[in-house]
């Protein structure tokens, strides 16, 4: 049953992510409400860490925009649907990491590949446009996510040692 729950939550998150990126402003109210529902089902002991991871994610996207790497479609900065997506991702990721039992050194290549891949898919779905050369954007994002994913995972990783 735990395996079924794992796959339902993981595939459910993937479907929710796709809806967020594809629907963007059309579904922003649904995305904001559902992201807070995801948070409501998160154990309260993780709320602070979810908030920290969400905030760092929004800061990271803001940094990418300020550096002129890309811009979100129809938005000069980080739009509300992305903020909702960060809240949902942060809650889901901290839950998932507790189940996968990955160690920090696996998170570096995982972040370096999965982070830019998510943005690439988002770009293909029309959620963002590159402003800089792809040969500049993707390596920078890979480096950023190679640091970011282990960083937001620290609360779960450190809790395993105690």
C-alpha cells in the first residue's frame, strides 16, 4: 500500500505540475488553493522547512530573471502561479526525499539534470522564454540546481542522522 501511495502522490504531483505550467494564469486560483491544500496535508513539523524551500525557490527564479536568463510568459517577474508551484513542489519534495532515502551526493547530479529539464519542459509548454543564449542558460541553471536541491534537502538529510 505504501508503494501505491508513493506512486499516486508522485504521479499526482507530476500532473499538477503540468497543469500549473500549461494552464498558468488560467488556473491561478486553483493552483494557489491546491498548493495550500498540499501544505495542509504536510505535517506541521515540516511547515517551516517547506516555507524556507519555497522562498528560496522564488528567490532563485527571481535571480534567473534579474540576470536576464529568461522571463516568464506575460510577466515581468515571478508570477503567482510559479509561487504556488514552488509551495507545492517544496512540500512534495520534502515528503518524497523522506521516502527515497537519497544521500546528499546523489542530489547534486539529480538537481543538475532535473532542474534545467523542468525549465526546458516549461519553455516548450510556453511558460517562459529564454533571453540569453541556451549555451549560457542551461549550464548556469545546472550549476544553480546542483547547489539548490541539496540545500533545500538539508532538513530531511540532517534529521536522518539524529
